[in-house]
């Protein structure tokens, strides 16, 4: 620009036209466009100097680094979130596993204890069963030995008789052959007197030989009927012995097994072959007299006694009033005191004339009137000290509680029954 006070013309650098002042200069559109483009390039990062480029690169790298850190932080946060979610799920699974492991550990320990108890009880069980089997084996051996002795004794008699008959015949044969030789020697006898005497002697000797009479006195037994009868009697004894052993085996394998004791039943009661049923008989049976047999009432005790455990039995009565009881064995066998309901060692129910009564150690209690009571269930629990009686419906088999005795037994107890009346079709059975 020229100094003030100096006149100087202004010329357009493009067209060369002179102007008096800058304001009179025309607008340079092209230059304006170049300046605006330059400004735009600067704004967009173009047309920068080397230092600007470096700063821009640093800025860009810093921005990219920040962006990378941001992405890394975001990914890390996402991973941590996923890990936390997995850990949360695993925690619940681990908790469930530990709970089940604790339960399984407890069950395993209980089963180990149970297994040990079972194996321990099986030692005694095997011992008891083996003892019963040994008893059966001894019974069979004894039966075989006795049967063979009976047979051998009979056969020896037959053999001795046959041997004796043969000896008689052999002796007669020997004698007659000797006589034959004597007769032949008489042919050479020259003296008549001597001949006659010797002939007479031989005739007398021969006449004494009575073969048929001798054999008749030693006749052989025609058959083995007697030994057969003796062996059959032994068979009956064997059956009784094996039956007793079998019942003992059933008691070992089934602690609640119960049968009636043949030595206790009243003579007017008939015992079934399986020893589980009693029937009334007008005719008294020819049972052996024993101090255990009831003689005043139609009663019977079980063969088995019970001191522990849990037991369940069913009774059924037909055409009779009855008494079902659990009792000690020391009650009398005759007289008024021998009735189950009268004993101080008896707990029973009596059903008679449609009236049900309970008796505990001789004291009675009226329970109810009921038109029919045929089937009964009895539960005996030594652990709870209870004796419970139920009636069982013939139709629905539903059970109705009749009475509960709470008692701690001090002695072994037996099951017992009584028929209150002697009817031809009266029948009591147990299971």
C-alpha cells in the first residue's frame, strides 16, 4: 500500500484496469472460490501443513485408541456379565448337587447299616435253618435205619426158616442114603436070623423119617404184611416229625407263623392236617392225655410263642360264638379258672349273643352289640406295647377298630381261641 498523501493508481492484477480505491475494485469471483475451497479443505483436514498432518494423525490415533479402549471395555464388561451369569447358574447347580450328595451320603450310610444288620441277621437265620434241616435229615436217617432193621429182622426169620427146612431135608437125605447102603449090604447076608433083624432095624429107622410133618412145622411166612404194617407206623411217625420240623422251619422264615398245638386242644375239637383250623365234633377224639390239654372248655393254644417283633394274624369263625386271645401259657387246663376270659394272664375279646366284650386279666368291659362278627384281624406290636383287634367286612374287607390293649408283656405270649358253643358246623381257622 502506498504511503498516505501519495497518489498512486490501483490496477487489477488480473485485467490491469486502474481503480482509484480498493472499494472500487470489482469482486474476484474466481479468487473467492479458491479461498472458500481452501477454507473448506482446511475444515475437512486437507491442505494442512506437515505439522498439522502430524497433529491430525496423533489426534486420529488417540481417537482410535480411545475407540479401541472403549470397545475393549465394552467386550470385557460383556464377558464379565456372561461369566457372572454362568457362575450364577453353576452356583445353583452346585448347590443342588451338594444337597443331593448329602442326601445320597446319608442314604448310603443307612443302607450300609441296613446291609450289615441284614447280613448279621442272616448269620442267625442260616444257623436256624441249617439246624432244622439237620433235624429233618436225622429224622429221615432214623426212619431209614428203623425201617431196614424191621425188614432185616423179618427177612432173617424167613432165611432162618428156609435154612432149617433145608437142613431137615439134607439130614433126611443123608439118613436115607445111608439106609439105602445098608439095604444093599443085606443082599450079601447069609444068615436068615441076622438078615431079618437087620431088615427090621432099617424099616424102623426109615419109618421114623416123616418129611412132610417136619416141613409143616417150619412153614415159611407167606408175605411181609407184619413188617409192612410196622414200616407204615414208622412212616406216620416220620410224617409227624417232618411236619413238626417243617413248622419250625416256617417259624424261622416267617416269625408270625402260627399253628394250633395238638397237645392243647379239647377232645371235642378236630384239628386240620395243616394245624390251622378247628372244627367241633360231637364225638370226643382219642387224643393222648397230656397235662397241657384243655378239658373244661373248647379251647386251644398256638404252638408258637412270641416275645418280640410286629405280628399280624387273621381269624375266621363260622357257626359259633368265640373268644380270641393273647395269653401266657400258665393258665389252668381244667375248671372254671381255665377259661381264657377268666385268666389273669390273658387279653381277649369275647363275642357271644351278639354282644362284644373285652377282658383284660380277668376284668371285663362291655364294648358294643353287633349282629355278626366272623372275620377278625389281630395286630401285636412289642415295640409299641399294643394289642389291637379289628373286625373285617366280608364284602368290602374294610377294617373297623374294636379295641386296643396297651400292655408290656413280661413273658412269652401265645395265641388262643375258644368256641363258646358246640355246634355241628362250628369252625375256627387262622392265618
